[in-house]
């Protein structure tokens, strides 16, 4: 099977076919190039996605990654980053091993094709030139023969005419001889050229064209083999990264399997445990007996000057017992006394650890300066030892300050660890200070304690129970007059009051204001005599009116 023998007369078609082959190769190169661009774009998007969901440093999100499920998610993000890297590897390898290589090969192929078809056209032009020479010689031979025949006929006519002179006859005879000689010469020339053309034509169709077409055939077959090899490389580049991608996926599975729900549950306990003991049982209060009774653990005991308890659930001077109200809205105390015991202990321990790290850092700096000073003492040309005294003194002072600060927080920590509540133990707090001066007197009152969800409970001494008359308590409770309205408000948004002490309102509803926002973000309102509670201040528009009638 040879193009030279089978396609000897298909020069133009072979030229078109080989050009089509180069176009196919360039199309494949473009395909691979676009694939590499897609891989790079995909890798970039994966990296951006991974970066987008990475926890921000020194943020609340970073603290969330102590949970195993969040750590598994972080591992997934890291593995996806590595996964993206493998797609970048695919792009790089396809570019280097296919796109660049084939682009260079295409240029070589075009040059080789141009050279082969140039040789073919040259041979074609040569045989065409020989054919033209043959045709020219043939026409000249034919023309000379016709001229010789006419000259012979003219001579015979002149020779037969008795009226023509002998000189004219001789002239006609000579002309006929010349024409015959020219015809013979043309015949010899035509024969020679014909013989040469046949030889050239034989070489053209049996030597030159087969050789050139064979080169073109080999060139085309190399192109076909090359594109096949490139396709294998295309698949192999993908196959090479499959094990690493598999490891990335295995890493995600391993991280998912490492999720420990029990551990996460324990971390929730550690994060939000208050350290308070649950309240005790509520004692039965017998209103049929005109005797003094003991206030239960969950009752509010506010003593008046005359020893009579005063129970009011809403006045400007009374503490709010709603579970969602937070006390101490100002700056956080240095000793974290606004926090429940367990949370306070954790904050103090964290502060002590931070101070110890800072002291260690300062100590390392002091050691480095001391070593440098020793070097200066041994080698004065390197520097003045006295120049380091000021820095050394400053670092030592910093260490002393940090040590005193750490001792202060360690003292608070020891106090908290010694006062973590045990059932039945008396614990009391007043604005962050603990009252250890004995039991309450007649003019003392139970102190409020803030639980982690914002609720307040009361603490009392087991040794000193506050007793009040049942009748007095009943009078104070039953005779409690509702607070007067100090204005009205309009609900800007609908609020679902689901916590105790809150009240639900509908958008556009008009209600009475009975207590302004005290800085805690809540306003006390009333709908009617039986419905009152707190709503977020931002949910209502308040219109204060000191002359408003009591509801």
C-alpha cells in the first residue's frame, strides 16, 4: 500500500488531506489548552472556596474549631486545598507534555509538508515543461511538412507550365528542396524530444512522484501516531494524580470518622457550665395559719426598715427578676465577677496562662540581653555593655509587673476554686464582692445571682432563715398596685415573647409604657391589667407622656 503507486494522479487531493490533518492536530491542541484553563480555573475556585471558609484568626470562629465536627470541616477545607493543587498539576503537565510539545511538532510538520509539496510541484512543473516542448516540436514538424508539400506542388506546377522561364522553375525547385530539408530536420527534432519526454514522464510517474508521495504518506502517518500518543498522555496525566486525590478524599473520610459527639457534648458543658447548684424544693406556704413562715429558696426577701417584707414586681427601685435581663451592663470587671463561678474560673485561668506566657517571653528576652551583654564584656569592640542596662532594667520591671498581675489573678482564681458551690454551702455576691461578715440582719436582703442564661436566683444562709408573717405577705402581694403608665408606644415589628417575663406584640399595635429602658435594651409595657412584660426597645417607638392616665 503506497500513495505513490495508488494515488499517483491525486496530488491536489493529497495536498488538501494533509492540510486537514494539520487542522485536526491544531484543533486537538486547542482542546487540551482549554482543558488546562478549566483545570486552573477550577483549582483557583476550589482554593478560594477553601480560603473563604477558613476560620479567621483571633475571631470567634477560631474558637469553634475546638469541636471535633468543626475540626473535621477544617480538615475537609485543607484537603480540598490539596485537591485543588492536583488539578493545577494536571494543567501544568498537560501544558508541558501535550500543548507545548504538539505546538512545536505542528510547526515542524508544516515545514516538512511545505518542502514535500514544493518538490512535487517542481517535478510537476518540469514534466509540464517537457510536454510543452514536445507539443511545440510536434507542431513545428507538422507545419514544416505542410510547407514542404506546398513547395513541391508549386514546383511541379511551374515545371509543367511552358510559359514559365527556366530560371523561375529552378527557383521553385530549390525552394521545394529547402522545405523538404526543413521538414526532415523538424522530424528529427520531434523524434528526439519525444524520446526524451517519454523518458522524463517515466521517471516522473515511477520515480519522482512515488518518492515524494511516500514521504508525504510517512509524514501523515507520523502525525496520526503522534496524536494517538498525545491522547494516551492526556489520560495518563489524569491517572497520575488519582492516587493523591484518593488520599485527599481518604483524609476527608478519616476526619469525618474522627468526629466524637460525646467529646463535643463535653466541650459544650465546659463552655457554658455556670457552677451553680440547682435551686432546692419550694416549701409549702400555708396561708391558713397566721404564723410566721420561712421564705423558700426561690422567694425574694426584701426587708423594709420596720422589718416588714416588701414584694413588688416592677418599680424603678426594685431588681428585675426576668430571665433574659442581664445585670452589669457596663464594663466587664477585672476579676470577671459578673460571670458565674465556673465561667469566671475559666476566664481567670485563661488570664493567668496568658500572663505566664508573657512573663516567659519577657524572661527569654532578658536572657538574650544578658547573653549579649556578656559578649560585649568579653569583646568590647562589638558594643558597649552599658548600653544594654536600660533595656535590661525595663524588661525586669515588665517581668515584675506581670508577676504581680499574675499573683492577683491567681489569688482570685484560688478564691473562686475554693468557693465553687456545693449543695447547702452558703455563697453570696454583691457587685462582684463576696460578703463574709456573717448572716443577714433585719435590714439586709438576699442578693441576686445571674445564671448563664440570664436568669436570677436568690441565695440565702441556711443558718439564718428570713421569716415573715403570712398575713403581711398576703397583704403586700394582694394589694400590689399596678405601675402607672408613663407614655405609649407603637410596635415597629412583631415580637414573639417566648421567655418568661416577655410579652408578644404585633406590628402596629399601640400599648402603654410603664417602665423605660434602663440601659439593658428592654422596655416594660402593658396591654391591659393582666398582660404586661418586656419587649426589646428597638422593636417599639416610645412616646413618653407624664400626664398619661393610669391603666
